[in-house]
C-alpha cells in the first residue's frame, strides 16, 4: 500500500572515559552523537554494523560517502524531514513556516532529485484543516515525485487523526499505516501516536499488519521502518518510547539489515541493537531539551543565531545489491 501525493499537483497520495554513558550510550555511540551538531555525519549501515564518518559541513567532501553509496544506476536516494509544527506560535521559533520553507529549499539544493521525501510526523501543531492545507501546499514545492508521511501526536488532536487521514491518508490501512517497495528495499510506515497514555502505542491490529506484510520477504531484504515516536526506549519518562514496540522488533530480528527512522524528539540520536539501528531525526521547528536536562520536553529557546544549527534535514542513499544505507544529517544553518 502506498501513501503519497505527487509533489507537483498536490493530489493526496557525555564522559568518554567510561564504557557506558548516560542514556545508555557506549563510547562509540557517544562519539557519534557528539559530532552531529558539529558537522555532517554519514552513517553506513551494513549487516548490523554502523560505521561513522564525521566531517565539517563546509568540506566539499562531506557528502562524498553518502553520494558514493547512492552513485550509479539503480541507486535510491530519499530525504527525511520531521516535526515542522506548522501553526506553532512561541518564542522558540517565531516563524516555523519560514524555517520549514528553508528546509524545503535545502532539499531542493542537494544536487540530486530525491526518489521520495518522508515527513515523519507533527506536520502541524494543532491539526486544524488550515494547518494541514498549509503544510500540504508547502510540501508541494519539494522537487520530488512522491511524498510520504506518518502522523505525529500533534496531527491527531481532538479527532483521532481523521483530519490527517483526509489529507494524507489515501491508500493507507487502519489508522494510516502502510508499506511499499522500491530499489530492493521494503519500507514500513507505522502509526504510534493515537492511543497515547504515557508512551507511544501500535496496537495488535497494526502489529498483525507487520507480521503479514513481511511474511514473504527474504531475510536479506533491507527493511526501513518509519514512525513518529521512537521504537526504542530513548527516554520513557517523557514518553519517548513505544510500549509495544518490542513485538514488532521481534518480527524484524530475522532480517540482516533494519533501519528505523523516527521524529518526535527534535534532536539527533542513534542506537544500535544487533541488526537494528534506530535514528531519531531533528526538527525544522524548534529544539527540545536533551533527555533529563529539563523538567519536561518543552520548546527550548536558544539564541537566534543558534536556532538553525538545531534544525535540519536527513538524506539517505542506497545502492541496490549492496544492502547498505548511507545516512547524512545536515544542519539548516
């Protein structure tokens, strides 16, 4: 099942001396995490191993690793954007439309035309019809043929996601989940923002969908999973986890390469568990505090000149037959 709209006409469619650090990161993961806001990062995922390359974003070779993986015939290149929060008003970002427009312009200036763009939720801030219409019109300016989305909790305020599905849910199942295949990769888009008590939740119907969806796939098929709330326990005290995610993770263990991409936390973070790597994306709207560094995950006000350094986009490259994904996170600054 596919959930996209054509972008042209808008039709629906830490301490490193210790082996373990706070938030459960080991030394290698911490080094990778610490480098993100200082430069461009390429993460190559192959057979469950993650290799990190950190380079200054002004270096003309910074994107070479990602570009090399995606070079040649049959290459797949896509972009993830997240948490645009169109409709937000507050000192953390006085112009979320402007920063989202800058993110779109950055996508359009990557030097290649993405095969698709995925928005991983919180497209809007209050899930009004006007906000959905505005974000749809903005994304119509993306130079790509297909745009996919998953909903955030801000896209489901007061109506269990019905307004979101009217705008972006054509061709989806249940509450908006779906899957698709391209360039030898199987993509699964999940919804874990509707039955919120404290944590994200998938539900039995959606878990059964995943079980049936992957039943016929070979174990060497690369899998990419999109969700808004993390599918790992990043910081459950703030709801940054999904209570029944382990049921889906168990289904994915047999695959040699699984990459889970999420939004929600408004900051870059990675975690690797065997064959599965989780990547949280940054936002185009406003930063949130690091886990446990504030009483609650409220919008964080930073000096104007620092805001764009906390915002950004993610590009991903894959060459069919290699079973490798190259992930590059780029600051909006």
